[in-house]
């Protein structure tokens, strides 16, 4: 079953155009969505901006995000942005 699921994920990834996901805020909602996306799509690049630097550090340490951004404007390069 696991091999079959991995194959489906590979096929789904070939069809997807979204690979770079951004978050403006990692509070209760943003943090929960980011963690769920990381669990389902572990290879996607997840970036986030949050004025709370401790939230960004924790998300990086936990492996929820790949990049902590210094401004909201930096989210412009993402394929999908959660505000």
C-alpha cells in the first residue's frame, strides 16, 4: 500500500504547478495549514513571513517552513500565498 501511495504522490506532483508556498503569518490558522501542507507535500518549498521572529524560528526548527522571510513583499515569488 505504501508503494502505491508514493506512486500516486509522484503522479500528482507531475500534474501540480504549485511547488513554492508562502504564508503571511504563522498563527493558529497559518501555522496549522503550513504544518498540514508539509505533512502531505514534504518536498514543497514553504516560506513564511511573520512579525513574530520567535514564531519563524520555531517553525524553521520544527521543519514546518524552509525559509523565513524578512518582509511580506518577498512572498511575491510564491506560487500560492496564504494571508
